[in-house]
């Protein structure tokens, strides 16, 4: 568990007056009670949305499920700290398919995640085309999530190059799992983000859950710390307990600050859990023996008196109601139509004699 | 007249100056070499990348996401096979992301045989590329077409792959690039980097003008009425040469269609010509199993089965693992002049 200390802001403010500050672990990092409550609510909402989509995958309201139960703590902290906006003045997000807590933290309504699972035409991320958790949102620089792991590591240095040229402090975040680091594209990211004289601000996040589908990392990887691969390229980094929102918060803050000020890459290896297995293909059953970041955080918040049990229950109830309402709403919305099949293939082009607009079938 | 590769270079310069090109990059693309075929000499936005084709495509995508206009080079298409899934991702970003992001990238790469390139410098790529929905694929066979198609590739807001016929890169055009000087030597002195030390060299660019060739428009290289030949790239000038000879020898005349765009292809031009002649031969040098030419043949059969006077046919590269270095291999692997002429004669003269 965390080596960090959680101090409610109100208590911290009164600490000098002799109030005994509750201590958790031995660290010297503090988050305000307000921030902790906000994070807790986001984590619960993300979990409830994921669990709702798991149910949908089993009830026939959706098909395949994949998502991020077990990564809520780290991913919510990430979403609250990125600079949200459109274009290179803001942060770019190359996320993986377990980042729903990040999207909720950015402000995505739960309804949009449910719409994608329900494959509705109203799904703003993929118009009912892609698996859940495969987000894309231009206004927030959330680049389309790819099922193919690690390919986005080749793209991150490109957006970061444009951000560095522009000036300002925009950062490109690229997230993958530990298994994906075996792909050559991970090495590409290390090399391209550290071209001498052309280093670029990429925050490389490795969400290390120690699994690649059914294969344990320890059976196929010899490296003890993935961030050590960055050392050969002069990329600083740290390993963080991704189940601890306070530790994650500050690790992300340090990483983003480095990228914003040094304009160079940084690597974060977040040790996270995978609480429902790889996906619905492996049953999406709750696993035992892995840390649940929400249960753990709630124990702390309760112990510190930041939340009382009824308040915790209320957060869960509110999230459940939100999910129910989202599902009810999504199921009333239209399915894609056969006419939608070709939509969004091409952008309008003044120099295309066949497809000046979108794709319309074979050349006629 | 400019060579095809000089035309590409001038188009890229025009793109830098007038069309917002921000980055021209790839292996050996920047100084001192300026590309193994010299396509990028003297360009102000050209830079050398790590030797990593997947990184090249991915970085181009990143630049494009963030508002740049990149032109990335894969040094030979033969090196591009390890990029195929990233090319697929580039083609699907707009569709998969419900229109959230456009993908305005240009990838240029030399394709085809004819430079005695052995196993890994002789591949063709157009059939692979044609299986990348979301992309547009062009393949100019003349200098002016290379200039005009590259300009269109740059301004098109979708991913466009420009396949450059390796064998034709040094071939001079028959038409001037708008703005190029009258004298070939003067052009060479202006824009070709000197051999040897070029550290102090800077190009003197001619006052180039816009010349856009629309993607999806074929060029009628020869007009005739006896039969239709559809080709592009290296075999195209061979088809033209054969058509000229057969006109003299047999009085047979051919529509020789330079497709120029693999996708979208100019079906209207193909269809109108087949309807006119009732005889069609499709020529390219990619390997013959699931060849792009077979798709065109399917369209011809679907639409014009009852309009055909004789069986439609293709002349393609052999389905073999590679092209051997000894010229006996190459000459007997991919269509050459004699075989093309023979096939054209056969389609033109078979009794209906």
C-alpha cells in the first residue's frame, strides 16, 4: 500500500494549531480532502460504468467488452491533470482501451461510454463502430484508441514535435500496457522522442498489470523495471503504485512538469490491477487477489473521516443511477443505418475527381 | 525537360512554399544525401529520420494530427511491408473515430522493378496499397504527372500514397513543369546537388507554378479504336511504344490509358474505352495472384461482359517470391516490351 500521507485540507490548515494530522505511510505528499473526494467519485463512476458495460456484454445489449477496472486511480489522476483542449497548445492523449476513468475525469458523460458499448449512431467516439473504451474526441485531443496495441507509440513523437515547435507547454501522453512494450513500436517511441537536439515532450505511461491477455509478464519478460529501458535514451522515470491515487497524482504531476518545462520525454510505470481479466473473451469475471484501488481508497477516506459510510454509499448509488439512466437513454437512440457504412471514410477534397466528398462505393 | 525525380523535388518545394508542407522526412531524406534517388535535395523542411519505417509513418500521423502537413518517404516500397498495420490504422482513423480526425499525410515511395534491384529493391506495392481503405493511391509515369499528382496529394486532406516507378525516376518528361527553365542543364545546375561535398550548396529554385492533376483522373496516353490497354508505372511507356509500332505494322490503334490513380481509379474512362473497343488488356508488374489488375478485370466483366468482343486479359508479374538479380530472372518475371507488344497484338487481332 501507499507510502503517502493523506491529509484533509481542513485538518492540514489547522495542523499548526495543534490538531494531530492522520498519517498514512511515511511520505510527505498531501492531497486536499476536496481533491480526494473528487477522485473517489470519478473512480467509482468509472468502475460502475465498466461494470455496467460488462453486464451489457453478457445481456446482449453489447458484444465484446474490454476496459479499465483496476486502473481508475491512476487514470482519473491523469485526466484531471492534463491540459484539455484542441490543437498543439494543449495536451494530446494516445490512450489505451483501459482509460475510461481518464475520459470521465476530462468530463465525458457516462452516457457517451454507454452509447459506444450499445453501438449507437449517437456514439460520438466511433458511431457504434468500435469496441468500448475506444474513444476519440477532437475537442480534447483524444486521438482514436486503437485495438492494436502500441501502434500509437509511433505517433506520439509526431504530435509532440509539433507541440515543441509551437512553444508553450503542451505534452503528448501515450499509454500502453506492460505486454505491449515488447512491440518494436515501444522502442520507436523511445528513439524518436530522444533524437539528439530534437527531444520532444512525450509522457510515456506503462500501465503495468503484469499480464498480456493470459500470459504472465514474469514468464516472458526478464526486465524488472520497464522504465529502465528509458535509461539508455536518457529518459527519466519512476515506478508508481497506480492503485494509490495520492502517489499517482504526484507522480503524474512530476512527470507532466518535467515534460512541460524540459520539453523532453518522461516515463511512468504505474503498477495497476486488472480486476476483470483481459476482456469478455476471458469471461470478465471479478478476479481475486489483486488490490482494488477503490476499496483501498475508501478505507483511507473513512479512516481519516473525510467520508462517512453513508456518503460512500451515496457515491455508489449515484453512479449506479447515472449508469442506469445512461443505458436507458442509449437504448432509445438510433442504431447506425446501412447508409452509415461508408460515412467518414474521406474528408472533402477539391482535388479528387471521384470522391470530392465522402466515399460512396467503388468508383462509378 | 525535368526528370520525374526532379519533378517530385520541385513539387515538394512548391508544397513547402505554397501549400503548407511542414515536414519532409525519412531515411536519408535530409542533407547531405537528399534521398537515395535525390527526390528531396535542397528542401528546407527535409530531415533525416531514424531507420524505422513504422516510426516514419507513425510520426507523420502525429504531425498531421497536430496540424502539420508531412510528406514521409519510405526509401523503397520494399521496406514498407513492416508498416502495413500502421498504414491500415492511418486509413481508418477518420472512419473509426466517427470523423473526429482527418489524416492529411503523404507517403511517397519508389515502387516496381527495372533498376536491377534484386529481391528487395524490385517489389511492387500497388496491390497491397489498394487493400488499404481510406487511402488514396497514385502512381505517375511522367514528370508532369508526378508534379501534378504530388501537389494534389499534398492538399488532399486524406492519406495519399505516391508510388514512384523506380525505373522511370531518371526519365525526362515530354512536357515542361510550369516554371521550369528551357535548358535541362540550367535546371540541373539550379536544383541538383553537386557530387561530393555539398555542405555549402543551396538550390536556386525556379519560379514554379501550380499544376494540380486531380486524383482519380486517368490520362489517355494514346487514343485508338481497336483495343484498350490499361496500365501505369514502368510498363506504361512500353505499352505506348508497342501501340505506336502496332499502328505502323498492323494499322491497329489503341486507347492506352495511363491510370495514374490506383485508388480511386478512373472507371469512367476505362468503361467508355471498353465500350468503344470491346477488347481490353490490363498490364502491370505486380505479382499476379490477387493483383489489383484482377479487380479491374472483375469490374470490366461485371459491367461489360456482353460488350466484349474477345476475352479480356491481363499481363502481370509472375507469382514468385522475388526478382532475381541476374537479368534472366527479371526479364522473365515481369512484363517486358516484347511480351507487352505480343499481348497487345493478340488482343487486337483475335477473331471476334
